[in-house]
């Protein structure tokens, strides 16, 4: 009978496992790049078309004014728009000559997925795009007395529609116009080889007979669609999707999109940055770090806007004078070192949460290990071993307490039978026994609680690190940033939790004991869709804990047996 029951349970487990694999194949797939491209191409973009009420009022949902973030008049329905494409070793960019804004930016070194037989050359990850699926663009312009965008988005001319960085270190893409005064304005995008920074400059030649003056603004405009770079960890803890700026006092201020309408941000900050964060990547405008800039957020229809204006530092040119004003646009991975060099606090967009002061040293240690062992999977394992070793004294104290509690389990069972429902006498007897045996019943919990902040911080380090994106470990784990395709690591993790429970003392409360037995199953289900790198960390930590706990339990039980024979 026991054999039949075991066989039935084993069969159900296999069938359940195969059903999970098939469900994941059928219902948990990210749309293919081809499908996304077709969807984007079949529906015309409406980002530039004004709403009916705006058209009647002549108001823009984009361009800020100097004294506030109110709308400015514009005619945004021009039909003479032209798209300029730019290709470098890091970018594939599209620039709309209506406004001269970047309406698409793909990161060539970051493919959407790893190559396979069906798609040997997967498309690059698209960070910015203006399509039916998503609106996320980088805008900039000149506002103020003579600003080219003060009365509507400027329409530029380009010498060619396609630019490529071939061999050189930099590539300038010039968009030009002549305003009503006859002033020549060039909006210049400067791309650099191997860099994710784009310098956006306005080169102005005041050929008029009067003084010319304008202010620079730059902003990121994004709708509320989900983070496309976070789709691989759908059942894990989601990373932050929203805006961030440098505040007057704080180096990093998070500005969730759902608060834009009710709580507008508006502050003058020296230097600073205006960024939109998502999993692994950040888009940020970085103005002149020596000047005072006005940073703001607001809603524009269904879109969220975060940006800056150099309100107090206009470009002012006398008749016949030439001048330039510029800002830097970063579009790329969350590279801590480079972001820290661009603006104070920008590196904090790699958001480790409230435990950042613990996570930062862990990230440094992980990258150091990787410099010696160029495999992120083995680096995670070695880091987990080192953290476990650092906490060995605390863990040992915890496991000793658990082993002693486990040794006393038969006596506790006798007390339950003796006192029945008399909880007061039961508690008194337990306290006397703990005192006699010199055991602290909380001794097994407190050391673990002390370690929890470190393990939570390490969790966020593994979750936030772009270095782990599409990083292989071994065998079937070809990408540590997505779930285990065969759920092997989560199953091992669940099994390790079950073994740990066998080594722990049985909870005195029967209901609590039943709940604890279910914990391995519950955690296994949660971890099925966690990124493999995170599950690997938990598996290694559990296995090390089992080995340490088994050794200590065996030692204490051996000592107790030796005493009883005397």
C-alpha cells in the first residue's frame, strides 16, 4: 500500500512538472521581435498629433515655458516630417526632423534575447520608441524670447537621411534651420564610438541686426506601458519603473509616474539630472553641472514628462555673434562607474532600495570576483560562500540553539501530553526546562534575523545588475537573468528547504508544524519564474546551511548521547 501511494505521488509530481513546462511554453512567452515590429508598423503613430481641444486652443502637450510648465502655442500637425537614421557601434537611432527629437534608440550590443536556431541574429533591445506599442522619446529645444520651439516644434532640414559611424571616433549629425529673424540654428547630435552618451548642442549664428536670446530645455516623455526589459521575471519582485531627479538636498529622488498629476516636481538645482529608470537600463538628460537648472515633472495627456530648463542661464547673442549651448543624453545600461562620472547621484539610479549601503560593497565584491573568475554563475556561488563564511559564528550559534531544541523535542511532547490544554502550566514547565538546560528558545531566530539584511541586499544586487543580463553559467542555464527553462534550480531549492526542515526542531504548535511543511512547496512555486541567478544564490545558501546545520546537530546529539551513557 505504501509502495502504491509512493508510486502515485511520484507519477502526479512528474505529470505536474510536465504541465508547468507546457503552460510556460504556451502562456508565458514574450512576443517575438517580428511580431512587435509588425505591430509597430501597421498602426500609424499619433504621438505628434494634438488632441482636438489642444488644436482649438493652439496648445502643446510637450513644450514648457520659462516661468512655469504651462503649455505653449504650437502647430504640431505639419506633414513635412522626415526621419533621419543614425548607426554607430552602440546605437541605431531615429531622429524626427519635426522638433529634431530622438524617437527611437536601439542598443546594438544588447539583443532582445540570446540567439537560437529560430532567430540566430535577434533584434537589438529598443530603449526609446514612438509606436503603437509604446511612447518613450527624448525631446529638447529652445524656448524663451527667440526660442525656435516657443511657438511650436521647430522643423529642421538634414543634409542626408542616413548617417553611419565608420572608422572615426565621433559622428556629428546636424539639423539646421533659419528662423524668422534670419538667425541660423544648428541642432547637432554628437555620437562617440563605444559610448552611450549623446551630446546635443545648439550652435547659433546670430546674423540678424538685433540681440538673440533663448533657453535650452530637455525632457523625457514616456507613457505608462510596462517595462519591456522586466518581462523575464514576471513572478519575481519587479524593479522600479519611473522617473528620478537630483533634488536640492537629496542626491536621488524617485518620482513615480502615478504621482505626476497630483504632485508635480519643480525645483532649481545646480547640476543635476532628469532620468527615467527601468530594469537594467536608464535614460537621462544631464545639463551643465556648473549651472543652476530648473527640473520639473508633469502629465501630458496619458504621457509622463520629466526634464529640465536652464531658466537662469540663457544663450544670449549680440548681433553678428555666434554661440553654443548643450546637454548630454545618456541612453544605455546601468553602468555605475560611468553614471557617477556624468552627474552626482546618477549612479543611484541602480536602485538597491533602503539597504543600498549593504548592497554596494556586495556589488563591488561580486565584480571583483568576476574579474578573477569570468563567469557570473561561479562568481555568485563564490560570493555566497564568502558571505556565508563571514556569518559563520552567527549561523553556528543559531544552529546550536536549533539542535538543542530538537534534542528536547521528546520532552516537549511529554509536557504537551501531561498538561493538555493548560497553557499556563505548560509555559511554566517549558521555561523551567530551558533554564535548566541553559537554552535560549530565541537563540535560533536572532542570529538569522541579523543576517537577513545582507541576504536581502544581495538579492537586490543580483536583480539590478545589468552585468547578469544574458550571462550564461553552465549547461542549460544560458541566461542568469531569466527563469530556469526546465525549473531544475527551483526544484533543487525546494528540496533543500525540505531537508532543512528535517534538521530543524518540530514546532510545538500542530498548526504551525503543518504550515512549515507546506513552505518548501510554496517557495518552489514562487521561485519557478525567478531569474536563475537569484535561484542559484538561494540554492547555494541553502546547501551551505544544510551542511553547517547537519555538522552542528550531529555534534550536539553526539555529546548528549555521551552524557546519557555515563
